[in-house]
C-alpha cells in the first residue's frame, strides 16, 4: 500500500517525552490498556467487501459490525474502502495502516475503540481501473455503498436514473474510467460477467426509499443504455437487498481530533465520533454469500420497508425539520435546537403527525421509539451541526417529508406541521438567513434554487409556488392546492415572525 504523508502537521501528537506517535499496526500495543482494539490478527484477514464512500458514517457503522465479525473468526470479510473523489480519507488512513478510532459519546462519558476492519483504501478518481479490478476480484462478494442520496444519480422524486446527470453522461462515454457509483458498479459487474464470474451483492446503506430497489433500478437503467444484455443479467442475477442503517455521526472537528489524540496517547488523523445507538436492518437476499452479521447485532428480515419508513419519517424527517428551522433561529447544533422547548415540542409534533402513515415493524413501539429519538437528538456530547443535516435537502425531502404529506392527504389529514418543515427548507435555500447573513447552501440544485429565489424575492406567495414547481423534488404535489396553501402559509409565517415563533402552535 503506498504511504502518504499526513496532510496536517498540527495533527501529530507529541508524547510526554516529546516524540511523535501515530496510530498504526506498530503503535497499537502502546495504546492505553483500557482502549479496545482489533481482537484478531489483521495480517490474516482477506477482503470480502468493497465499500464505496468511506466517510465517517461507514466507519462508525458497518465497519464496526465487520470488526466484531472478524473478532469472531470470519476472517474473509475484510473491507477495501474507496472514496469516489476526495483523497482526504486515503491520505489520513493510509499512513496509519487504515486503523482509526471511534469515540462513542453520551453525556460526559466517552468510550474509545480502535477499528481494524478496513484493510486498504482506494481513491476512485486517482485510479479508477484499480478500483474496478478490486470489485471484479472473485474474493469480493459484497459491494456496499454509503455515497449519500445524490451519489445514486437518480431523480429524487421518482427514483429513476437521471440520464442527463453529467456523471452518467461521462460514464457512458468512458466506461473504463467512470466517476459515479453506478458507473463503477456496472463496469465491475460487466467485467465479472465477461470473465464468467458470479456477481457480487450490491448493498446500499444510504437513507433512500427502498434503497435496494432504487440502486437496482439505477443500475439496470444505466446498463441498458450501453448493453441491454448486461442490463438483463443485472436484473436477473444481482441481489440488491434493502437496508435500514441508523447511527448519528457528526462531522469530526479539530477539537475532536485533539480530544481523541489525548485519549489514545497518539495521533489519529481522522477519528470518527458517534452516539451509542446503532442499528442495521438488512433484507436477507444475497447472491454471493454473506457474513453472519446477525451474530454481531444486525437484524436480517424479509421486509425492510416498515423499518425504513419508521426511520426516515420519524428520525430523518424531524432531523431535517430541526436542521432548517433550528439553523434559521440561530442554533448551530441539533442538541442546542432541542434545548429550546419550542423546538423539542415541534420535533415531537412532526413525529406524531408522521405516525398515522406508518405500520410499526414487529418488536417496535411507537411511543418508545419517538421518546428515544428525542433523547438521542438532545445528546449534547455530539456537536451535530444543523448545517450538516441541512445539506442536500433537494435529495432528502421526498423520502423524509413529502411521502408522509402525500399519505396524510390521502387520508384527508392536515399537513401543516410537515409543510412548516418544507417551508424551513425553502427559506434556507434562499441562502439568506433571518439576520440577512448569507447561508452556504450545499445542494446539487443550489444554483437552480438560488435563481428561483432571486427571481421571486422573499415573498411567500411567489417563492413557495415557484419552488414547489421544481419537479425533481415535488413532482405532482405542486399542483395540489392543499400543498401550495399549507406551504405558502408556513413560509409567510416564517418571513413574518421568524422560525422560533413559527414553530410554536
Ligand atoms: C441526518 C442523518 O445528515 C442527515 O441528513 O439526518 O445522517 C442521520 O444522522 C442518520 O440517518 C442517523 O442514522
């Protein structure tokens, strides 16, 4: 594995004796005894999983389940992690043999643990051929993904492949050097088919509706543009189980790096921070074998949908609502927003209003689930920034808020609470906050949304209908007067009174 220099010199930890110590295989036995570390011989682990999108979430979630599996002797399920674009994770992890720490925080308590399940890292952009070769390697039986909603290059409202997406257009023209996740998956599957190898399972771990079906649809539609035969093979042979993944993982800050370094007694260039809660529900449908993830706390089920709806419509919906409205009210983190009783009550109302559209999965109880969510959101040991969750709203709104609105309308129920969350997004994407300061809106549609806001000005009865017309997000909801009425009213309240007052019933 090529070794790079750590990017940030300031990350180097000075030991009490003045030396520099960095987390690695060699330094692992100098960790404080209290810190849990890989309980297996890493040199004997072989890769079974290639993971696309090796960000903080994957490292605080699936990689930990796999670390536990390896400790139970399932040594052929190690992970090769790939970043599609940025070399930052590679640059941080490569010099430390891909070891990293997870800091699990609740209140004043932090538990540190060093994870060893990632064996090697790739940067797809730097060497696309090598990543395709890794995925086509017969030892790879699962390719998993956390590439965020926008990484699927689909139309958020319909779940269909966006054939005009610049990365899709590029990948069709350059199948040997793709940029997108669908481009890599199809290139590697084509390679396996040509070599007479069985396909790998594609395991989406992103917060999308029916993530398995969505990725399968995107892959078959993409492949069909190049080879209908390949597309048919993917449809018939490649298993794409749906999953529900849950753990709150805020972005790692400089202060986190310093705190982890002092707990470890050595530098970790990129530790991850997480809450104690962790959940992974997986549809049991694999085409090339699977590890016994149930032995380490994951749950295999035949139908993920009720779990997915519960999580997207209760957790993620209220997360997004709190993020937009909390940000507008001047709160930097979810915990700070939740400390304001008006916002905590608003989150509770959003959950209450989502509930009639859900069938709670077996073994779960609505009131207990919601109470736990409110408690998790209030975890002040996590600096989970409202701006982080506010990112990519155009890709998140359909599965978090709009599906619930549709279902409530079909039942003849009012939609005001959800409309206020949507209005919070609208106010946010105008890129100007309540104090007139600019907002750094990060969203693939940011330019289009800003142009709409510029053309209408800050007038609820012009802005709301104009944004509702963005069909990739709202589809036919724009034409329902109950939707335009409720969203326009909520936006008018936001402009007139500000978010803090608007969330009060
Ligand atoms: C959050 C999620 O950033 C976001 O949009 O709502 O990442 C959330 O923290 C996770 O889905 C929790 O499992």
